[in-house]
C-alpha cells in the first residue's frame, strides 16, 4: 500500500482549485485517473517489476 496523498494534493487538488478560480470546472476524478492512478501507480509498479 502506498500513501499517494501528496501526489493527489499536488496533481489533482491544486490543479482543480486553480482551474476553478479561473472559471473552469475540471473533473477531479478524471484528473486523478490520469495523473495519479495511471501515472504514479504505473511508474511505481514498473519499478517493482524491474527490481530483482
């Protein structure tokens, strides 16, 4: 299990707040999938797979 709360805060929450202040309404679930689930988790999983 990994604590990805920092990545979530940086890549999803901060972006959402910035976009919302600019008058846009981003979907945080889509951002999380793109920037945390499929980016960070894939990167960490691949690093485990390459470790002997």
